[in-house]
C-alpha cells in the first residue's frame, strides 16, 4: 500500500488524516493514522476514551497537547502514551504545521466523550 492509496478524512484545521491501518484493512484491535495539521490551527476538541489507549508519535513541526489540564509541547521524536480516561486534545499548532502518527487500540470510533476544558 502507498500513502496515495489510503483513505483520507478531513476535519477543520487538519490538512489530511490518512488511515494507514484500520478495520477496512482487516485490523480487529488497532488503528494507525498519519495526521497532518494546518499551520496555526486551534482546536477545542478536549475529550477522553473509556477503553481506548492512544500513542502519539510526533514527526514534523510543533504543537501543544493538553493532557489532563496540563499543556505539553509536541515536537519531532516526542512519543506520548494516553491511557483510557485521560482527557486530551492537540490544541494549538505551530507556524509550520504539525504531523504525527496516531496509534489506537482497541478499534472503536464510538469511544469518544467530549468534555469542557
């Protein structure tokens, strides 16, 4: 499979979200996405998952991750593990944009609960 062949999804402030591994490719317990954020994007999608574990691997650019009320800087080679129940959101993106791998398990697009910051 090549990046050009994978399904892309689009949300405000996100340039591309490439679904590299998911249920459409036969995965039963995990997903992998390559997400590219627009430069200077601001997000307010603070949320948590009841069962899902998430790993962020920062590849390019800079962004701010709000995790349980504390802001952390994401830059290339940063790896973050987010267990179930931890509230999180990529809230601000740097001047050059931001690119990361997002790995989640188990698969469930319904396991997301949005909360007020």
